[in-house]
C-alpha cells in the first residue's frame, strides 16, 4: 500500500514538471499521512507545509499542525486567513465569540446545527434548507475555498504541486467542498477508506496525538466528522466496503439506510458545473 502511493506521488510530480509539493497541514490525520508519504517520495526538502488558521480555528489546531511539520521535518509557513475571510464578508454571516469559553461555543453550535435542519448533513449535500441554513453553508464553504487560494498561491510561485488529502470515505459520501478541498493537483489517498488511513498512519509512525484526536473540518466549534455523519467511521466504512465489493447488506438496518441516503445525496457533488450537454 505505502510503496504504491510513494511511487504514484513521485511519478505524478515528475511527469507534470513540478519541482516539489505543497500541502495544507491541518493538524489532522489525513494531512499528516499525505505529508509523510510525500516526504518519503520526494524528500523533505521538496515538500512544503502551509498552516492556515483563521478566527474560528480550534486553539489546538496550530499546536497540532506544528507537531506534524516538526515530525515531518519540512519547511513551513503560517498563513492566517482571518483578514482575507473578513475582507470577503465571511465573518459578517456569523457573530464573533472571542471571549466565550470553547465548551459553551461548541454546545451552542451543535444545538443550533440540529435546530436548523432535521438532517443538516443531507441538506448540505442536497443544497436545500432555509435562509439561515444557507448562510451557514456559505460561511464554512468560503473557508475551504480560501484555503485553496492560499495553497495555489504558494504552490504556483514555487512550481510545486498542491497535494490533496481527501480519502475514499469522504469522496463517496460527498464530505468535501466543491472548489475547495476537492480541487488539487494530486490526490494520494483518495483510494483509501478512513479506517485504512488510520491503519497506514499507525504503520508509518504518525504521532499518536494526531491519530487519537477526533477528525474535524475545524471550521466551526464543536462540529466533528462523526457528529455530522451520525455514525463512527468504522461503521460507515464497513457498509461502504460491503457495497463496493458487492457483499450482502441489510437494507432494513438503520445505519445502512442512512449510508444509502448519503450516497444518493452525494451525487449532487459530482456535478462540477452544469452545461447543456449534461441535460
């Protein structure tokens, strides 16, 4: 598994005349794994890390990201996105909460998330919801897209490929932002389920603190991946793998029904743009 990905990165970089690779280091397991594979493929001198905190980032994000780049031994830069997001009006959609304790903010956000929609994740995928819900989508999606702008600014001035960190579970379930984290030059782990990301990360010695933390987009306080999905990744991946391999599933099982709904709704994310030849 590891050797195949390392060769893929090396070949993709060389064949497309890139000098190296840049990656957004989030302090999470996906970017840590992609960074490790890139270093083993290209060498640490040809991998650059970009740390992209903003107003609503968790206090732990920057510390965890620094832990990852230290572990990888790569050059990095901290590029704060708060000013750019404020400039385009992102923060006008949600009030600041700078002096409110993080626990209270997280509880408030989770309560509001559930109050706005019966199933926010599915409504997100289907582009539906009331005006306040739509503002919430614009709020967090703009953050993904600003991250992309920063990554390509850094990558193109160096002639470095932008490495993506989307895994197979996220791709199948539409757990990404169009023209955000889905838009990169190379996707080294898009064939790996999230549980396989954990497995390979342990084998490669990714720091335990990074492996053990709850996966989160780090866009709004209190919203983790599994909170949004309403199930554990191991449960989700078990069902996805059975569907992928044609194994028998229980269509009456509640979690299986939810996965099938997610997969159906996720088809919207495959519409990169609409043109007459799609009709």
